[in-house]
C-alpha cells in the first residue's frame, strides 16, 4: 500500500509541529531514545525527523502529535495545532457528518 501524499495544508501543519519536537521533548524531560521507545521507533528515525531530513507520513505524525499533546497540550498553548488535527480527523473519518446526522435525528424525534 503506497503512502498518500500530504496536501499542502497538512504538510504545513506537520512541519510546524515537527519543528517543535526537540522543545517538547525537553519539556517532558526525555531524550530521543526514550521518545523512540515510547513510540516504537528507532532513535535514528526521531533524529531524522528532528533534523528535517525525514517528514513523517500522516499516520506517524498523528501518533507523535497525540503523544505530545496528551502530555503538553493546554499548559503550553498547543491548542491551535490540536484544533487543526481534530479538523483533519473529522473530515477524514466523516465523524462531523455522523454527529450532524445524529443531532438532526435527535432534534426531529424531540419535535
């Protein structure tokens, strides 16, 4: 299965978050090896991502983001990026449509 190409909008988001990985690691007090172990990656992969040699595919980006944002999200002001990730996830999974339809059905039943 071939990896899908990132849209320009996604690429911007990935680059923005990836550029902060060293600082976020530092805030959590972990090194590249510890981060790699927690994400089931090699230290070399983390190093390549941090140096900008390797731009992670969307699914790996989401895993990295979730790891950091669960730990650092609100206290460090990463809400904008989290909102963007949520927006992409809603569009890709169709949950936004599902929730709207569910709410419409509920409203109809209440009338």
